């Protein structure tokens, strides 16, 4: 069965190769307007421009080992012409040692009209659900009977993010609180690209 949406995605992936091969006019007529799609992605990702820059503060987590406080930093920037926003988080112990390191990418899927997030940390990679809010964003993931939800408010140079965990139908409990202040701009990760020579 012909599935238009899957065909469009496949055509986008192979677009670079197809430009070097003659294409029948009937197929060419069905190609999506890639420039228009990219413009739509760029506009959608501009909603997160408030996140760009460098941030520093604290992250306090509560678990089986009790309460742990780290110095938390985040750096956020765009790649691929502004259609992908990259976020790297680092948590440092009291002695300055790196205790936690995570990276995430947020994009906008124009064909599905939704934001997509991919994250990885401590050997685990996930594709959480992701939602825009009036003053930030929410995201979360399910792992067996556990549901983890993160609610972020970013405004006036302050980034506050609360993490909750919930087991089955039990009430959710807070296990993480991150409080950051914006400390400056960054040209990361766009700078440092490998050139043609």
C-alpha cells in the first residue's frame, strides 16, 4: 500500500543523492517543497531561542542514597541552519569532578506537526514526549511501571526545572530540582565545524 507520509520522509533522506540523478517529471512533481519545510522548521524552533546560551546553578536530586547536590551547567545552541537545538547538561561534584553528563536534541517534524526530542545519558538513550508550554516546556518518558516527568519554566534569565517520578497509579513525587541562571551567550555547537580544506 502506498503511504504518502513515509514516502516523503524517505524522499527527504535520499534528496541529496536524487539531485545527481535524472528524475522523471511524474516523480519530480510529487517531491515536497524542502525549502518551505525547512523554513517551517526554523520558525517552529525559534520558539526556543530563549534557551540559547550558557547556564549555571544547582541540581538537587533525592534518591535511595539521600539528597545529592551538584553544580549544574547547561549550554544550548542550534545546528543545521537552526532546525536542531542541542542541549548539553553537566553536573559537577563539590570537588569539581564531572558526575553527570547528558545531551539532548530538539527538532520539529513538519510532516507530523510535532516537536521531537532525543536524549542520552548514563548509557541510556530515549525519545521522550515533548510539549511546549507558555513559559517553557514539559517532557517525560515511561520506563516499565515508572513514569518520569520534567517541567521547565524558563524566563527572565532563570531556568527552573522540576523532575517527578510516579510508580503506576501512585501519586507522583519530586526527585529533582534544577535552578539555573543564564551566564552568557555561546557560539556552541555551530563553531568549530570542519571545513573543506
